[in-house]
């Protein structure tokens, strides 16, 4: 049962590193999100491979905000073939095709999730968003990015291209518990990514509340007043979902 205890210890230590190190970046990112919501924009979330899970986790979630929409491209997710999606996320030029598919509003904020921060698609998405004037947030491992960029001779990473960098504090390779020499298990990026995303969204909601605006918070449909609350918000934000 050593892995049982070690993984818990590693995840607890990871969340503590985030708590101690990311307060200021999270506040800056949350301000961008709150400004987008105030000005009629969306919070778009993009990731490839397992990173796309962070957007799904925040989408139409009880305890989440309504105007949060993931960019879910099936060919970059794992269910259509992990080897193909792994190759495609490294393909230069694909990001532009995806970017042009979506109708971005100048008031949108784009959150790009990439643990390594070096694959072509998330890096090029950040460039395209910046060139169009969108505000951008990157959730990434700066240690992983530095290590991989140096090893591969890369000149740019996701962290170099976004307005706000939120570090997930993962080591290179993501996995936290060595089971066999050179083959660790127990990834941390999904846990850290969702934790960071919900911290940002909750902080954005606090900013909206403190400015006198109602944060558009969804309630579980199984809770009292949940359906009524959610129907009212969906009517208010119906145009957002027409942009899917």
C-alpha cells in the first residue's frame, strides 16, 4: 500500500505548492475572466489530449459559471485514437484551422491548458489568440516547459505567449510516484488543472459579486431552486450557447 500513501502525500504537497505560489497569477487570471463576463464575452478553454478534460470539467457544472465553454476537437482527444491525437497535437498549422472554426468575440478570454507547454497546437493557439487581441491564460508546468524546450532546442513555449501564466507546479513528465525505476505513475496535471480552473472561476465570481453584479452560478438541478435558477440563467445567456 506504499503507493496509496505516497500519491496522497504528493498530491497534497502539489496543492500546497499551488496555494503558496499561484495566488497572484490566479487573481490576475480571475480579473480577466470577470472582465470578459462583464463585457459580454466567454471564457473559452482549450486543451489537447488529457488537457481537454479541464474544459469539460468546468462546462455547465453545478457550482460553475454559465459563460464557460470548452473547445472540444475530437481528433485531439483520446477516444478517437491516442496515437493519432498525440501526433496531431504536435502538428504545426492545425491550430489555425481550429481557431478559424470558432467565432471568438474580442471580449472573450481563452484559457489554454498544456502541461508540457511545448506542443505545436496549444502554442500556436496562443499566438493566434494574441494576434487577434484576445486575453489569454495558460495553465502549464513551467518546470516541464523549461526542461523540454532546452532539450529540444525550442525557442517558445506556451508560457512565453499568454497574458497570465498559471503554474501547475508539476515536475517534468507529470507522474509523481516512482513504481519502477524510470517509470513513475500517478499523474498530477488533471487534479492540479481542475483545482486551478475552479479557483480562477470562483475568484472571478467574487470579483463580479463585489462589483455589484450577480455571478451566473449554476446550481445542481437536484437542489431546491436549482432548475429555476438554471433556466433563468440559460435564458439570460442563450446567445452564448448559439456560439457553440
